[in-house]
C-alpha cells in the first residue's frame, strides 16, 4: 500500500454511516493520521466516551462539525440555537484535548438559511454577525476557533446565507483571528472569481481555520446536498487552489469531506482507501 500523506484528514461525513468506533478504526487502519468528527456520532456515545475513544485511536482531531444555524430572529429558538453552539464549543475543546499532538480546536459553523417566510438576506447575515458576538467570548475562553464556512449560493435559502469566502472574512473581521476564522472548502468556493484574492486575504489575516477538499461534477443529483465527489472525478483545479492555500502558510491538516449517497453506501474502509488514493493524486503533489 502506498504511503498516506500525513496531512490527510478524513472528515466523518465522508463515511457517514460508520459509527464513531468504526470511523476511528478504518481511518487509523488505513494509515491516515487525522479525523474530523461530527456531533451526532459523538453524542450517540456521549462526550466522555468519545474523547476516550479518540485518545485510544491515536488520531489527531482536525475539526468538529458543526455549529451555526443561528439566522433566526430574537426569541426562544434563537436562544436554543446559541445554547447548542456553546455545547458544540465545549465538545470541540474536549475532543481537541483528547486527540494526538497537532490536533486543532476548530468548530465549523454553517450560518443557516433564510428564516421561514423571510426574504431579508441582509438581515439574516447581520444576525450571523450578532450571533458571533455572543459566542466569541465563550469560544475564546474554551480555546476554540469558530470557522465560518461559506456555502455555494445554491444553499443560500435553506442552509447558509454566507456564500463567498469574502463574506465570511468580512464577518470574521470584527473579531480576533485566533477565535474567528474561515473554512476554505473547494466544493463551495471553486467558482468564485475572487477566490484567489480572498484566499490570500485570509492568509494575511491569519483566518484559514481549515482547508477541506472534494470535487464538483455535473449533472447534480436531485438532492444537491449529495453532489460531492472524490477529488479528480470532477472539474475543480486542486493544484491552483491548494497552492494558493499553502502559500498563505497554512500548515494544518486537510480534510476530505464528501456527501454522496453512492459513496456512503460503500464499505467505509474502501472509501477511506479510495479517498487516500485520490488525495495522493490531486492534492499531495502540491504540498511542501
């Protein structure tokens, strides 16, 4: 078996149907050194058990998914969402402490879409800024970086009103870079005519909290959420995007995060092996 690049991290969404124990096992068995976790599998076993399982696996922890979804107007639902984000911050800190050396306490935030019946996109984005203001002191105290993830504009109505890396950086700019950064995900930003300018800006500001990769191919499925592919199976230029990120000085793990029903239906060990091979072909050649 070829050597797995040491910076590859398997985001647990790529092997969605694997429980936490299986995800940790198949990742480590493949020679991958890092994993990004999701809250649902962690909460299935409980945080204390999850941290022990992660520590026993010997894997680094690269990020926790996800927080956010706080574009609702003031009220009980918004308060509940903010409370849930504080719990996510606590989980992130605990998991980062449990991971192997080089783990990073990064909580990925998906802002949320337009509230039901609303057309006020600008107002929704401002509520994201307000939510960050409420969460930053808590995150700072826990030593956690909040990574605002811009999503492709097709998700603007239902999942994320932050559609470009520039918008994410504008929101982050009110806060210390150690506490609020951005997630650079190739699937969501490859189309942006300002993407290289904004990656450079993110680097200057010290705000690239995580770099995530997967590919874009058309036609899109009926459920566009499940339209991600292995790197090399679509149209994204991983060479130039990866070089742009690396030139900023980014030296953390690089996560592969794929939402794809056919991939989810495949044996997770096979998925991890295929992911490592695709990473070696498309991303690793552009790393120092």
